[in-house]
């Protein structure tokens, strides 16, 4: 079959980006011979294997919580660093103790040690966490916990840029207020759709328990938002009970997007409440099984905004009130990695299977607008094709049923990592989403703020979307000025979002879009994990001439 020359030109990248696009691909392909090599020999650890102390009685728990800088290390005994240590309130030992699963008088287990380390590493105010047993005789052990704090108090201005749009903010935030592990935030953010003044308080261990409390209020230019959450979650694989309450009240103006521009706006008012109880037999075999029962109220009302006419697109009001039953399975396949998505910190990944589903019935007896069945589910797993490769897969789906499927959502994500050039990484990501008989307010957007870095924000919209990314990541193990780690990336993105049956007035034809680019990653080794700065320059290979030929992006993120 012959292809017309014009069609061929549309399919191929332009000359200015072809070489860079192919370079990214070739880097990954050329790295494949490295997969056949034997992994580098493991360095013998001076610490004994914790498994030899399995079952030993725990005598005492000792917490060694280091401050930001260690004056005993070369280069860290400087006046500025000593001042930072004095100004910083280190995490209180009791905050660390109340989070771990190991307690005096109980038997020591490696599973509890590893899971406790994962729990501690989830805290943004800790850079690292290590737990080790120390024999003290008579078949007993002490448990030593070593952590290092990061700077958590932020006060000043923030800036980000994506798709030729600038966003800024001012904040006063401490995610470890006075060393208590509590988060206090005052924030003003000028975003794409609204300017928000936010007050938030979060206590992950209310009253020394494992109950979480979050309170937040946002005063926005187009409305407001209130949120309350109180939850005692499935804290560990062996947790037997869980419960939660959530309330959210929201008023705002929402836009429809078409080719990067606001096509129309409408008002949205939402009332949401949910309560649940959870039950489990604890850790059994290689994982844990959990059941939940709950009730959800979700009332959403929509209306016109501004001078909209009768032909305007306004979503339909929707009121859901339903009891539900849920199930979750978590396989214990956790591993630790370094240098995949973060700069020089430990990353916890679960290569085991995780699966959940939830089934509910929204009834007019409970004051729903109509009776419906509701179902949602998700599945994730991971595996290693070779010792230097890693593959993570996620699939998800959700729908409502009222004589036909409503807002049927199906999606999936694939993330592939291959170590090359010693400890650098070639990364491939693939995301795909589909919505059928969609609630029209649920646009699938694609642009500079959603992974297609060479294009304006929200440049394409639809009920179908896919995005593929190839990225060669470079990591530096050197710490600069005892403050910073650096990384870099060369990338290529390709994707498309479109409507199978577009609402009236929206663009029907949506072409596949490509871009190439490179970026710098700057991570702080002394501040919270969300402080990795991204500076990217991307070059669009498709689209209309009105798109700028060079796109600059600046943002911060926890990951690469």
C-alpha cells in the first residue's frame, strides 16, 4: 500500500528534531547489551544479617535522630551549617517511636523492621531511615533507629512554568512543626484557573495514635473549598482494623479546554461525605486481605457562568447516595532501589500484586437522583526481566450502571527502567485512558503540564488519550556544596487526546503530537523530598505554526 508524500511528512518528525528523537531511542537500544552483563558484585555489609535475630525479644528502642548537618563529617563543620542546625528543631524521638512496628517486649521480626523503615521513609521530613538490631545477651536485642532530618520550614515565593504559562505562589509552611511531625501550611497560589489562599493542618499521628487528621480551607477567586479527614488506616500489612471519615464542600468555576484555550466555563458545587470500616485477618503468607464497608454521599450541581447562551455545554446535575463493599489484596513484594525516580534517596517499590475493587448501589431510597450500580477497581504489579531491568504495570477501571454504562473509565500505565552506563537509567513510560459515555466535565487533557512537554498547557482534550515517553536519565553521586545533587535527562514525548464523539463546538480532528528536549534536575539533600527542581527545554515537532518553537518549563516535584 502506498502512502502519499504529504501523509508521510505528517507522520515523521521534522528535520530539526529527528536527530535528537533518534538519539534518545538509540541510547536505549544501545544499552541493551549491558542487560546481559552480570550485576556488579555486592559490597559486603559490615552489619550482620538481621534475620539471625528473628524472634529475639526486644529490650529497648534507641532513636538516633541526626540534624541537617553532621559536624563530624569533613566540610559540614561550617558556621552556616551550624547555624542551620541550631535553628532547626529535630524530630522528637517519641514521634519516631510511635510510628514503628517494633516495640519493647515483643519478638523482633525482619518484616516489621523493613516495614517500619518504609513507614519512616514516607515522611517528607526525613531524608533517610535505617533500623538495626543490636544483641544485648540473654537472647534479647535492642533496636537502634537512625534517621536524618531535612529542612522543612519554607517561607517565600514559588514559581513554575509549563506550556508558556507562568504560575507563582507565596507560602509559609512547615511539614515538621517544632519537630512534632505535624504539618502547618499558609499558602497563596496563582494557578491556571484560579488564585487560592490555603490554610491546612495535618497530624499523621493524632494524640500519639495512628489516626490521621487533616483540616484545610481554601479561599479562591472563584469560590471556596473546605475539607476534613479523620482516618485510622490499614497502617501495616498486619493491621486488623481501619476506619475513616471524609467531608468536602467545594464551590468553583470550571473551564472546558479546546486547543489550549478556555472554550467555555461553568459553575460547579459539590458536597461529598464518606465513612467506612475496614477488617482484616492481618498478614497471611505473602500478603494481606482487607475488606471495607462504607457509605458515600456525592452531590454535584452545575450551572452557567458569565454570559452563556442556551447552546452552552452544561454538565448534568448528579446526586449519588450509596452503600458499598470493598476488597483489597496487597502482596508483600517490597524492594528498595536508588536512582530510578529520585536523586540519591532510597525508593520503596512493591513488585508484588496489589488489587482492589469496590461495588456499591446508589438508591433513590437514600435520596439519590436515580438508582445506579457503581464499580471501580485497580491492579498493579511489577517484575524484573533481568537484574538491571524493572517493569511496573497498573490497570484501572470504573463505571456507573443505569440501564447502560455511564462514565465508563478504563486506563493503564506502564513504566520500564533499564540501568545503563553503569548506574544511569533509560526510562520508557506509557499511559492510556479511555472514557465512554462520559460525564462531559471529565475532559482528558494533554499538554505541557501533563507530560507532553513541547506544547501549551491543556493543548488537546478528549475522551481518549495516550502518551509515551522515552527518557535517558543521568545521575550524579556527587553532593555539591553539601547541599545539592544534580541529574539530567534527554527525552522524547509522543501522544494524542481526542473525542470519539466530540461535544458541539469543540475541535474534532486531533493529530498525534511529538516533542524532544533535555532537562536539568536539581535535588536538595537538606530539604524535603518534594524539592527537586525541574528545568526543561522542549522542542515541538508538530502542531500549528502559532506554537512557540522552544518551550521552557520550570517546576518542582518529588520525582524525576
